[in-house]
C-alpha cells in the first residue's frame, strides 16, 4: 500500500498509484509528529476535540499541510454518519455537514477525519475530479461510497471504470466487533451481507467451569450461545465500488488496523473514546 513519509516530524501515508499524478495532492495522516499532549507527547491530532487545545490543533494542521506540500484551503465537514455528499467549487462560507466531499476545482483540499471509520478517496484522472468519504458502518449501510461514484458521474461525467479508489486505515475485521442489529441492517440492504461477517465463539472460563449455572429452559438447539460478531468494513465498501463498476485493480486498501496500531494511528475504540483524529485529504493542485 502506501509509501510512508518517515521523518522525525509529520508521518503521512500515501498511495503509490495516486502519487503518480503530479497534479494530485493526497495523504492519510497518522498520530505522529504533532504538538498535542492530550493523546501522548507529540501527537498529530487534526480534529478540534474537547481534550485538546485549539492552538495545538491549528499548529498540527499547519505542519500537516506543510508536509503535504500544499498551501490551498482545507475544506472539512461536520461529520454526521450520513450519506450526504457535498459538492464544492470554492471555500464554503459556513461549516458544511455531511460525510462526503467532491470537487473538480483546482486549489481546494478536501478532508475528512477518522479514528476507526474508513476514509475513502476517489480520483478520476481523466476528468481531474476527486472525492473523499467517511464510511463507518452507518454510512456504509447507506451506501455512501456507492453514491459518491454516482455523484461524481452526475457532476463531472466520471466513468466508474476510470476511477482510482484508495481505502485508508481504519478498524479491520480482526477487531471490528458489532451487534446483531448491525448485521441485520446489512442483511436488509446487501445480498452478499453474509460474506461480510464472521462469528467467533466467546470463551467464558466461568461458563466452561460451571455449565449448570447457564442452563436454559429453551428446547435443545435453541439456546443462545455466547458469540462475537465481526464486520469486514473494508470488504463492504470494496463490494460497493465493484457493484457500480470500479475495476478491481483500481481499488487499493490499507492493511493497517487502527485498533491494532495505536502506536501509529488514533483509535476511538481502542482508546475508549479519548483519542485524536486523523485527517484524510485529496485535492487538485492549483
């Protein structure tokens, strides 16, 4: 996957395939190389969170943009786990809300923030149009990336087979435990939903040692077994991209799991809510 810009300062993940386009700016931030102290010394928190100071975040953002090598304005969203996609052709006068941004206007850097959810970048090299999307399980059920491809086609004439897709670091299937209600929502939307989930029997030492304490009055074969359900959010979004015609070879996904790699990435789950935010950006150089 990505080439890593490894310095003593800001650490950014980039996709080699996207780096081939000199007109394109893109990158997935990490937690390394910043000025925040709230989430560990020198953390690169790029979100205005309640635990961090505004001045530290502003310094972090400036350092991040310097490392990217851009001076264009950064356009972000108040993210609401929706399927709302905003088209921008100039810096907005007020804060936008939604979970996707698209543009074909040079000189704008589009950014979404994550700390477990997936960041997804779409690039159309032929029309020189770009988009970035925030896909947690709610946005994925609402088909945000699928709708993003549709919006790029509507606005810019982008053909799905021309698009390049990059799925950045997020919580992977090894760690993304969800409830039965989440699985039911996916099953109501996608014929392939069964392939997105796996079940693991939860080992309970007390239950195993004292099985009589857990006897059920329900008929044999109907007793609820302790189990954990894990969702493959990356595959869910890859399937959406394939369904609308993006070529398999044009989809690249980071192998990094935010929950596993808190040395490098912020994770809301692993850090029990007290964590920073990564910034995932794409733009057309002016």
